[in-house]
C-alpha cells in the first residue's frame, strides 16, 4: 500500500511541476508571437519618380494585394501643376519580386514592369503606352526617405 501512495505522490508532483513549467513558458511564447512581424510583400504606399512628358515628376503609388496574391492599386503624379490619378492592376498573379501591371489614366493605358527589393520597401520600374515596350522610369520607395 505504501508503495502506491509514494508512486501516486510522485506522479502528482511530476504533474504539478509540468503544469507550472507550462504556465511559466506560456507568457514567453505569446510575447514572442506578438513581436513577430508580418512577411514582407508588395502592399504599401510608395513615393518616387516617373518620367512624364520628358520630365521626372513626383509620383505616389499605393498597392494592395488580395488573397490570391494579385496586386492592384492607384497612383497620382504631378502633371503641370495638377494631379493626374490612375489605377494599376496586375496582369495575372505571379509570385516573386518582379511583377507586370497594367496602368490606366486619362492619357490611356499600358504596361508597368516593376522589380521590388528583397524587403519590399522600394521598387524600380519601367512603363510604356499600350503597344510599346516599357522604357520610361517609374520608381517607388519609403515616403519618408528623400526622393532622388
């Protein structure tokens, strides 16, 4: 009889220690989860330059990504003292940092090919009107950084 009660006590003690350890580790694991950063991706607000009518002008590009990874968004650029607003939408949905989008504004439509940096904080791109290869500059970066 005594042997069973000693084994029972050991089991109870081991169980209690296990529960205490689990409770003690719980705050560590939840705090590390709360500090986890989301994966980098193309969604965001970018400030940069684009070539328009022979001049580099300021452009703001806002991009969203849907559940399938498809990029769409809006842009606005300085246009002789006014703002021209347009939209962009990815042609298909390709993974990776190099993407091809279709742009549309009051001047027409065409292709925009962009390459994001590994952290998705900047992109370098080329745009062109419908029917021609993209060859005009379109860049984007952190809006708090100086635009060059």
